[in-house]
C-alpha cells in the first residue's frame, strides 16, 4: 500500500510543482510565494520510519514558513506514519481539510462517446477562464501562471465555453501511464448540467490516446457533489490525507 501511495505522491509533486522545494531527511518542504494553496505550502513526510529529532526539524520547517509568510502546515498522508501523528497530537496540533485520492483504470472508463477536444494553447486564456469558473481572486493569476508553466509532464488545459463565456475548466497532466486531473471547476451558473462530466471525459480520452492507462485525482472529503460525480464515473478511493497546524496557527 505504501508503495502505491508513494507513486501518487510523487506524481502529484510533478504535476503541481511548488516554487521552492527543500528536503529534511524524507520530509519534503514545499513553499510557493505566489500561491497560497496548502498543497503548495506544506511539509510532506514520505517515510513512516523517519522520526528522528522531530521537534528540531519542525523548528527548521517553521522558520522556512515564517520567511515565506505562510502558516506552518503539515500534509499528512499514510506515509507520515503513526509516530509523527502521535507527536503532533501531544503538541495539540489541529487536524483539518481531509481529502481523498481516487483512481480510475481508463480501460474501465466509458470514453468512446466522449467529445474530442484539443487542449487550449493560450495559457492566459485558460487561466482567465479557470479563475472565473472557480470564483478565485484575480490576484492569483501570476501564481497560477507560474505553476502551470513549471509543470514538467505534458499538461492539457481544457475549457468548455459557450461563446466567450467559460463554463468549466480543468488541467489534465499526462505523466507516463498516469493522467492526473487538477483544478476541476464548473461555474456556479452552469452547474448540474453535465459540463464537468463531459469535460472530464474529453480530457481522459485525450490522455488515453497518449498512452495513459489510469486516471487519478484529489478531492476534498466534504465536497459531496464532486464525490458523487467521480463515483458515478467509476473513480474509487485509494487513500486519504489531511492537514495539520500547530496551536495558534489555525
């Protein structure tokens, strides 16, 4: 199981790269000045047995986060292990924002009837559409542009539009036999019309034609509509992760 988790964690780091990455043993410290997303600004422990000098290492990580003006945040997957979790419990760290990692073998996906769609080449146009449908602040444009530009595997930028009006957007990162879905969003005014489903199927069809054999994604555990959509498409849970912060940093 841990080998499977390591595979998805590594794919996630490649698909959604932080601006700065530091290593403290097998803890991966990811920081991004231009975007506040927790997965881009978190400590990611990758070995349950790496439990030496926890307090000192937390102190070093805290100083890095302070330098970026970010709250110290740990992203706890099954690779974090019970010993580190127990230490954080004893220190009174809060636990919040649980997410699921889900997978779908593309051989099981119903993609033959999916619309053939060519990803956008205009990054600026895509970012504008993505910020609009997700309801994100326009101040995130430079940071999102930097992240997308830094993605090393092939990234398909997908947008469903009605004329000049964006309805749904997503990023599909084709990385070997994996196709990761990121930033999946549908405009509030266009929800419950199948736009998200159609765009996901188009993106997965695109990725399968390039050799991907498995789709995967991350979704917050309390996002009931998204979970219902992904389950209906055949996605199944692989593992969960959550975030933790020390007292006074919630």
